[in-house]
C-alpha cells in the first residue's frame, strides 16, 4: 500500500489556488510560442473553471500603469466580482509579500501557476 503525502496528494477544488501572473497586454505581445488568441482563450478558460469550482484566484501584474499595461480585458471579464489584482514592482511574483500573503491566506497547499512572466 502506498503512503500518501503532501507531495502525492491529488489536486482538488478544496486544496488548490490558481495564481495568474502577468497576463498583461504589453507582455502578451512578446509571446512567440503560442498564438496570442489561443493563450488568451486558455487562461480565460482556466479563470472561469476556477470560479465555477470555487478555487481561489491570486492575480498579479507588473507595472500595470506604465510599461506593461493592464491585464488582458478578456481575462478581467472572466474574474469573479471583486477580484483583486496585485500590481508589483518585483520581477519574481513570489518575492512580493502581498502575493505570498494572498496565497497563504487561502489556506491552500496546491498552487496552480499560469503566467506570461514567472
């Protein structure tokens, strides 16, 4: 019989949080390995699925008011009402205390990351 641990535990709607990193208009223009329309479709579907399943979202941007612009409008429309977007100045999202605290506040141990810039 196999022993279960936090490393082999399945991801469920009760133990996961979705972290969306930097799906910003300006950063999307630099993506070359997937068509932008397909990327937007996929991340919007992920956000909608999380909302339907009751999985919390933590959403970040970098320099949204200047260099990289806002989160893609299609994605914002998919967010649950009142979804907060954490705009940071750090390159690594996890180095921002507000991002870590937002994830920790959910109490979830399984992190599902999707990002243009991680």
